[in-house]
């Protein structure tokens, strides 16, 4: 026989060496686990970079969704009228900015000249009531007539007109209070007699 089978001998030749190798393997594994657990538990982790339990973070999560991006308006407060430029930007620019559906383009004196020739009252009437593709008040029913008139003057004047800025009528409540005579002061009622 040849010695070919002896070429690939292992380092472990006796059962005593095998037991030592197995015990050494388990000892190294257990020491590695102990060191890993010690490394993980000694440093204090704070939620992997989040501050989710802070009072302001909790308050932001439970805040009503409707509060985001909305401005509450007092419906009983007097209305603040917008300028002609503000109304144009918010409502009219959608069509008059690009000349959509036959609308005279903002600043185009050729397109505005025929309308300006009809006169301020006619142009304002068409803006308030609507004409062809244009809805009444430009599609914004919340606009006051004075706001629409301001927008008409703003657009027409940029198209070559020389319309005068509309005057704001006095508030009806203020006018009524100013014209009504002052009511006489009433005396307090006498207390009821005790029984």
C-alpha cells in the first residue's frame, strides 16, 4: 500500500485533542456573544436619531389635521375689500393672463380697445353678470361688486383705458348708525319688594 492516504491528515489526532477543540470553539463563541451583548447594552440609544417622544412631537402628531394651512375667518367681521390687482391675480388671471376662451389678454390694447369703446358701465355689467364663456364675477361669487369693479378698472387701464378707480360705498350699518338719532338712556328698573 501507498502512503497516499496520509497526505491529508488533520491537526486533531486524538480524542483528547477533539474534546479540547470543541470546548475551545464553544468558549470563543460564548465570549464573543458576551462581548457583543455588553457592547450593545452599554451605549444608550435614543430611538435611532428620532425625537418622537418629545412633548412637542407628540402634540404635532395629535393636532387636528384641519388646522394645517387654513386661516379661520370671522364671518361677522366687516369684509376687507381687495385691490384690483389682488382680484385679478386670484381670479381673473386664469383666463385673462393667457387669453383663454376668447378673453382679452391682460395688457393687450388691441383686444381691449373694442371693449373699452363700449364704456365702463357695459364692461362692468359684463363682468358682474357674465358674458359668453365668462361666468358672473369671474366664477368667484364671494367677490363684492366693488372688488369686481376694481379688477375691471385694473385690467382695462392696463389695456389702454383711463377708467377711474370705483369709490367704495359706505357700509350700510355705519350709515344707518350715523343717520339714526341716539336712543335715550333707560333708567335701571327698581328692585322688586321682598316678601
